[in-house]
C-alpha cells in the first residue's frame, strides 16, 4: 500500500527520538533519583503552576459569568500576569516530566488530547481577555463573546486536567 512504509519509518524515527530523550542523563536522574529535588519537586512545581494558571483563569471566568458582580473586572486584569507565570512554570516542568517518560507519554493519544485541550484553553483565555479589554466596550457590561469564552475555558480546563490525571492510569 503506498505511503505505508513512510508511516512506519516515521513512527520508528519518532520512537527512537523518544527513547533517546528518555535516556538522557537528566531524564534518567529525574525518573530514577531518590532525591526529593528530582521527580517530587518537579511534579510539585507542575501542580503549583497549574494552580496559578487554572486558578486565576477560573477566577476570571467565574467573574465574567456573574460570580461576584461587585468586583470590577479591571481590578482582576493583573491576574493575567500570574496566569502566564503559571503557564511557563507548567511548560518547563511539563517538558521535564515528559522527558522522564517520553516513550510512554509520547505514544499515547491521551497525552496529545491533553496538549490539544491546553492549547485550546489558553486560546479561549486570550480571546476572553481581548473581548473584555476592548476600548469601545462599556466598563460595566460584559460582552456575550466574553461569556462564551469563559464558559468554554472552564470546560476545557476541566477536560485538560482530567486527561492529565488519566495519564497516570494508562
């Protein structure tokens, strides 16, 4: 069948690349070290980054959806900086955790689903911020688009976190 050989060759190259990544000194140390500074610390930092990213995001999402209407949206604008700090903590620690178990994580569709959900959730957050920070929007009204993005964001973060937790069982 045409093209099948290329797919198999691509899969073999990917498998070799994932194995090489997993066998680096750093990945081996992270995975096999009994040190508290290895896997437990990286996993804790990944969790803390998720708390920052998703917690701040949910605070904004829920405010946009009507929770705590007395809190001005402009006062929550500083949460976006904390969200990005949490994102980058998660990105760095996520790469580290992936390297420690690349052959397993890199070959599962659940991991790709998790990454896709995270990308979509971040995109929804960016679009939500743009819709509430429009100069022509009245300061007290929340655009319908922002409410849609906030709802989608909540659902995507729940799904991404669930997918991430499910990975421990596959």
